[in-house]
C-alpha cells in the first residue's frame, strides 16, 4: 500500500495546533507507518512539494508570505484541512483587524514610539509584508475540512486523520467538532 503524502503548515498563529498534533503520542508511530511526511515545521523542508495528499494548515493568513503559501499548498494538495481556530475563523491573529489597515497598526509601534532609528520592519525585507486584514484560510483558498479548536484536541485530530487513512471523508459530528 502506498503511503499518503502528508504535510503540515504553520501560517499566522501560535503553533498550539502543532503542539496538539504532537499530543497524539503513540499513535504518531502508527501514523508514521502510514504516511510520508513531506513538509512541516517539524522537519527541514524548504519548499512545499507537489502531489500532497493531505495537508493540515494551522494559522490565519496574515501576511503576503502566508497568502502565497496558501495558494501554493492548495494547488499542490488533494485535501486541505483548516486546522484550529485561527485557520477556521482568524481567531486571535485577526484581533488586529479592527485597528485598521496594516500601516495604521505598524506606524505607532515602529515609527512614532520606536527606537532612535525608526523604520517599518518590511523596509529591509526582514518581516513579511502584512496584509491589511487577517483572513481565515477559506477566504483565501477552498478548504475541504474544518477542524476548529484552540487548539483542536488530539482525539479529534486523530479521528479526522484516521478517516482519511481509511479512505473515508472525515465525518465529525457537531459535538465532535466543537467539544471533542
């Protein structure tokens, strides 16, 4: 049996969803026997590969790099899972949205109250250019499955991945989606 090509991606968020993924404990060994991890912040891959079967996407789309990655992974992946509340709703990452456009948020921090050499962080390309609004993943690309939670707990992550490994479309009830 061919292994599923499996990836995880971390966009704008806290990494809590990836930590919850690691809470799968011993089941990670079974998962490792059934998938080929082809891209993840947990490994040293520099470029998102082609022909990915399943990708878990943590985090909201907050900057240009996130937006480019979202389009790249959607084009290369058969099944995209919005993984956690930031990917599903924007959650904490989107709290800056009511403050205005990106420049309006950055100006007081970096130019008005900055150090002796005030400059915006993107002037030297060190920090990715912020989008004016933080967006949940589905507002940027089509998503095949939503796995909410901050973070989603390991049993719900396992349920979704087990269904996919068994060739089924994940079938989480409303209670499983929201309450585990």
